[in-house]
C-alpha cells in the first residue's frame, strides 16, 4: 500500500471534482470533507473525495437550488381597460411659440 497514491492534494481534488481550490477549502472548514495535515500540506483521502463526488453529483453545473423569478409590484385586481384610457401629458408643459 503506497501512501502517496492514497492521498490527493487540494488542487488535485479540485480538478477531479470540477470546483475551485477555494471551494475545497471551504468544504474542509465546514466539515463536509475530512482532511489531514501531512508535512504542512492539507491532503484528502481518495475514498473521501469519491464519496463527496457521489453525494454532490446531483447538484449540477450551476450549483445549489435554482433562482426564483422575482415579480415587480403587486398584481392588479381590476385591470384598467386600454381602450377607455386617455393619454395624459407627462412632465412640464411645453412653451407655446
């Protein structure tokens, strides 16, 4: 059993998972991926990276949940009929020449 082949560095794990190094470090900090410190370098076991990849494979390329479409303003309860509306002037009245 070769110890070098059992571990991955953070950049290697990021390349395998298709995320950034920062995302791996945040997952380590949030205790979503266990890691070990070996000779001052943060390393991850290959089994842990494979298990994390299986857990997160349903997330997709966009990440997390989809954004909700925000609607502006309140919906009208009684819409105004367009045909019966007169156009009102807007702004300052024009000078008559």
